[in-house]
C-alpha cells in the first residue's frame, strides 16, 4: 500500500469517525446526564460572562476534590457566541473527538514506526466503545482526551529523540490541560510508566542522583497531601471506586483491542524501551482499572490499540499460511489465493471492532425520554427559578441542565465548585448522607427537618429513581399519601410534588379506629395515619380503595352513629379532594399517571357525598370519554379492557350519552375474538365479561348477553378441576378474579358453576393475596352487584372472620 493510499484511508477513517460521533445526538437532543449540566454551565458563561467562573486557583486547576477546570466551557461559550445554536453542543464534540483520532495516528506512528500498523491502531482506537462514548459527548473529558493524546505524542517524541524542545512544548501543554480536565493526572501516571524502562538505565548509571531525585519527588507528593487541608488526598478519594466485571473490559475496551493487546504484552515487554513503557502503561491501567473504571476507560485503550494492531500485523502472514495449508489438505477444486485470505482475516478484525464501536454509540448512550422533557418543560413554566428540588443526585444533572433549578448534591458538587468555593469532601459526604436519609428514612419528622435544612420546595421522582433499591421505600412510598406533599405533575415516567412544610390537612386522630368488628379490624390494619394503603409495591395513595372505604364507613356511621366513622369519612373526602390533580384527574401506577378509569372508580362511591371537587372530576371524565369515543369511531387503537371497564361506571353515574354508550358497546363487541376471548390473556377476558355483566345488571341491555355467554364458554374451557383456572398457582390469580367469574356465571344463570366459584372465593386468605385490601374490596363490589351493599358487607365479614388481619388488636 502506497503512502498516498494510506493518507486516503486516514481521511476516510476521520470522516467515518466524525459521522459515528454524531450518532448519540441523532435525535438532536443531548444524550447523557452530564451533557445537560455542561451545556448549562456553558450557557451561564454566555449569558452572565466569564465572571461566573471561580477565582480559586486550585479550582481552576482541578486540584480540589470538587472543582472543575473551565477551559472546555470557555471554548464552548466562544463557539456558541459565534454560532448561537444548540448544534454547537452536537457538532463540537464530534470535531474534537475526530481531531483526537488524527493526533492518535501520529502518536501510534511514533511508537511503531510503520504507517500501516499506525493506521490499523488508529482504527481500533477510533472505534473502541469507551473512547467513542467519551469523544462523542459535550463533556470536558472530550477536550481532555485531545490534550492527553497531544501530550503523549509530544512526550513520546521526547523519549525517542531526547530533544529538550519537546519537553518544553510539553511544559506549555500541561498547564492548558490542567485548566481543561483532571485527566492530566492520568497523563502523569501513564508518562511515569512509559518512563520506567528509561529510568532503569539512568538509575544504574547515576544511582546517587536518581535516589536524591526520587526522594524529592516523594517529599513533594507527601507535602501535597497536606496542602490546603489535604487537598490532594481529597481529590484522590474522589476517584470512582467500584468493582469492574471481566465482561466490562470486553464491552468497553473492545474485543479485538483487549484480546490481541493482551497477547502482545510479551512481545512488547521484550521490545525496546518505548515498547516496554507502552506495555507497562497497559498493564498498570488494566490492573488499576479493575477497581476504578476511570483508568480503564479510555486510558488503557491507548496502548492496547497499538499493541493489538502490531500483534495482528506481525502474525497475520503466519496465520494466512496455516489457513492456506489447511485448505490445501482439503483438496478443494478452486485455487486458494493468499491475498484473499489475508484480506478476509483483516476484514474480520476491522468489522468486529467497528461493529462493536458503532453499536456502542447506539446502545450504550441512552438520551432522556420525551416524558423526561415534558416534566422539565413543566418545571420551567411552573416553578420559581430559585427553587430547590429533592431528587437523586444522578438525576440532578438532568434537572439542573434542563430547568436551571437547583438540586441538593449535584449543585453543591459541580456548580459550587465551578462558580464559587468548592465544597470540602466532608461537606459533600454529609449532603450525600442527608440525601439518602431523606429518601430512605421512615422517620418522617427527620425527613421534614432535612427538607427544611436544604430549603427544598419540590420533590422530583422518575422511573429510574423508583427502581433504586437503596431508596425504593421511605419517601418514595409516603410522598404519595402524606399531606406534606402535593402531586402537581405525573406522566407515567416523572412525578413532581410540592413540599408543604406546614400542612393544614391532618386527620384529628392518626391512630387506628378500635371497634369490635372483623371488617373494621381488617381495614384498620392498612391505615397509614393519612390514608389506607395496600401491602404491595404499588402506588401508596390508592384513591379507589380510599373512596370505597369512605363509602363503607359512611354506611357504618349511619348504622352505628359512632362519630369516629363520620370523622374518618369526612377526613377521607377532604384527603381525596386535596390529592386530586388540577384538572380533576386521579393517578395510578408506578410511576403514576392520570387515568380516567381510576377517576371514575374514585367518584362512583362518593358522588352522593359532600365531595367538594366532584364537578372538576366530572369535567375531566367527560373530556376523556369524548376523546376515547373519537378514537374508537375513527379506528384508532384503544385498550378494549379499559373501554369495557368504564361502561358500567359511566352508565351508573350518567356520565356518558346514548351515542357514546353505543359506540363503546359496539367497540367491545367487535373486539371479541371468535373463541370468545378479549385482549391478550384470560384475565383480560374475565375483566371485560365482568364489566359487561355489571352493565347488564344495571341496564338490562340484552345486547351484551351473547358476548358474555361466548366468553363464559371460553372461561369454562380454560378451567381445570373444581373451577380453578388451569394455570393456577399460589398468588397468580386473586380470589377477586374468581369472584368476577362467579358473577359472570350468575348473570348467565349458571347456578352450579357460580356456586363452584363461590366455594373458591370463600377460601379467601389475605396471606395468599398480592394486594389483600384491593382483593377484598373488589369482592365486595361483586357482591354489591349481586345482593346490594348491605348484604355485600355481611358477605365479606363472613369471608374474613377467621383471617388473621380481622383479629382484634
């Protein structure tokens, strides 16, 4: 291959590298949490001037634990002033990353002195997943990697030529690097390991001088540990320490780079001083990278890409020869061409490394969702600019970068360090400890105290935060029902609560109602002090359950005249009004979202009580009913289970007109399959048939009977022995499911089948239910349709009389 061809390949490689580095921003949105924060810092410099940058010299150099060098943001701000567009944050990282690839080519050529090997090294490096990740994003490390590569190229020139001008150039580069990114520490370490073979020779010749130099060096390091309150030791303690899996090495360094780089170790350790230094660098960073990924990603990739490419280049002819001999032994009819085998093998290595790199650009970098953006837009429009949010620290990057509001920990670690006096390690550890306590503490009073301490106004949760085991319980649960928190926004991914320090709505008696009645005893086991919540992992402000209990206690009050039931009923009505969304909706699910079926089911038991927000809920329901009607009449997809479930409630509450009702019923009947099934599962079929049965019980509309009968045949075929569903096992089907099957048979006059199911329902045991409270109240609803509310109460009392939750306190 001629030198001209190699230049063409290098240009093509640079063009492809640039395009690949645009992939993470393919949707024209920033791709990671960090990017939003660094864009925000850049825009603050643009809007407020360079005066926002910290004046602390240690902060500017990144020498303090929580300080951030500003050069990257200054360059970004200058580019933005020249080209005031968000495209700066998408294109500038790709340009910097591509320049790093170019400089790496010259660095590799210095090491191997072979243009072909240097070109292959550059390809391996350009497509290493960890390097693509960091050189595609708008983060300071991207520019830091360019300066790292320039510094390493200059240092290699110095080691090879002993020309002091390169050391002088390095002395100029290093301060620029220091005010850009803390990666200069990695360069110093890598340079140290590269120097060891050279130092070994000098040590043998000039032992006395080298010992003096080493003593001065060690003294300087120890002294730095005590400068400014242990500045260096604090900075070192900030290096991420976490276990790194073996598969993580292959995932982030690259399969080809890691395997063949490792195989090249022996060859490089036997090479000249420069190659020995490269091998020591690779070994050291791979080893240290086992407990801190920062050394592995991407700094171990630099030497490994060179080593892997030279190993392949040196051994490829031998591999080709062996393959040719093996193929000749097979006595194939066609002629075997060495060049083709060579090209195929080389193509495999290139294809594996490039495919892994490109797929990593797609898969490893996950941008925020549309629902995240909805939440952040809401925050910008509806909260004061000086608001402080309680959120998990990783989400703080996104929240600050998108909304310009503050969180507790990330603001302290990044903004305080960048724009003011960096916090101490102790301050940050205290804030982190308080953050964990606020999320995980079950002692609400301590949480209120800490929220006050940090001047928190809002709480931001999302699906990711709710999945963190360390904080899954505590605030994430009681924020739903505690009246110190008011839900303002929920979209099924993000949820925003207003923190109200002096909550005005509190129950007069936060204790349980003690009353000699099995049902009351049972219900009170679920009392939280603010509401009734089931024992499952669901949203703890289950509004449907609380509305049903409100109705039950209204009946108890009228029957017993016990003021405790009136007091609890009146409180629950106020609590339901307080927790209602601004548009009249109620939410359900984890994370919660507004739901019309939930809202209808909340309204149904309490519509005739003194519920002050009734009209707001009705307006929301009617709006949603019209929207669903529009969808099903214009052939847009709707959930048949939800549509069917709405029918009996809407009909009973008179919240649906005749035309809409006909549309709903026709849609449900049309969606039934030939075998009588609805939806995707037996549970869907049971729910739809039950809802149609409830509607028939209320309306006597015979149009639905044929469909109910057809579904009953499907359910009977699905049953095994004694009325149980054939795939039944403990916890799979609630007794409420069998109660609904019982009701379907009851509607159709299948008395023996109904009795069979009632026998199963009579075996209700709260310990066998995932949602024991919801199951019991659903059974109560079924019995209410069958026998009326008074008799239904007697039936469920009988059902739970021996249940351990119904025992007296």
